[in-house]
C-alpha cells in the first residue's frame, strides 16, 4: 500500500490506477498541492519511483518476443492497409495541397529523438495559429497549460478531425515501429518540452520504447489529466510484460471504435 501523498497527486495517481485496473490505494495527507500540473506529476513520481536507477523489466527473450511481435504486426498491417493509407494521403493532400505526412520530433527509449510520423491533421502554419489563439483566449490558455491539449483546437482541419477521432492519423507510426523507433505498445511519445513536466518519471517511463497505443489510449485518452497520463506511463513501464502488451492491444480496438476521449 502507498501512503502519505499530496491530495491532488494522490487523486490523479489513484484515478490512473483505477483506469489501469490496479488495486493500490493512496491515502491522502493533509495540505494542498500547488503549482502547475508538472508539480502533480512530480509528486506522483515520488510515490512510485525507487531511489536507485530503474531498469526495464523483462528477460532478453521477452524483449525479443516483443520486437518480433512488433515487426510481424507492422509488416502485415502496412501491407493490408496500403490502399487505405494511399486514400488517406490523397484526401489530406487534396484538402490544402500540402504534404500529407507530418514528421514531428519526439523522444523515444532512453531519451533518443526520432521523427514520429502521422498523417497531417492540422493546418501547415499550426504553431502560429496556436500562438494567436492562446494569446486571444485566456480559457484556452489555461486548458493548454493544464493538459497540453485543446477541446476546440483551431489548428485541426476537417479531414484531420475525422482522422483524430478514429486514430487513423497514427497509422504511419507503423513505419516507426518497423524501424525500431517505437513499439506497438508503450508510453506516449512526447516532445522535448514535456520532459520537465515528467520530472523523475521520465527516466522510468522511457526505459521502454514509446508505443502507438498504450495504457493512456485505452484509459480515456484526452479525458485524463496530465498527471494521470504520467502515472499510466509509469505503471506500464514498471510492470511491462508481453502478456500485458497483448491485452492492451485487444483493448485498443473497442476504445478506438467507441472514440473515448478522442479529440
């Protein structure tokens, strides 16, 4: 049992573990957590991280099996989904005449950067549009600071809205899986700017490769708080197993169809 945690962090941690179908109970302490969400994530981290450096669980044979599953599924899916991939690329390109594939720098295992591929779901000048929107809308700024997401994102194109709700925008990441930069299941791939918000959790979460899907995707996605996402990533990385990967993959299908937490 885990005890004596800050209340806000405790609530997020307990919620994340309920979503992940765990049984740990957090007993809140007196007092209040102050500061940005990063503080909550750091408080959650202090509950679950050991003082000694973390080493990802799993025997060498388990990791080989995980990689074998990644390659097999990625190759098969890319082959079977090729007509759909070409159709989506054509529709995205037809929308504004710009490249349909978006390559964004993310952090992978052990903090190594890689170009994470997605079908482009935003306007080409998305960063400028976001900056203007946040400057003009204090409520949107508060939402962005808290969750790093927007419920009504002005950058998203009409076709992009469909791709995001169905998670079809992430299909190009199968190529990242084939290259070994990602796994089918793992923590969320994050941008370098998010490292500070993970605090000590970063080393643990990214002792394993990031995934196309993971606990976050099957536990509410954008309906979760930032600290909950960190807690879910911690839970996955510290208790990884091939059996759990398969269970998460099976849970991904109904989660995508139900569009729970999709934006």
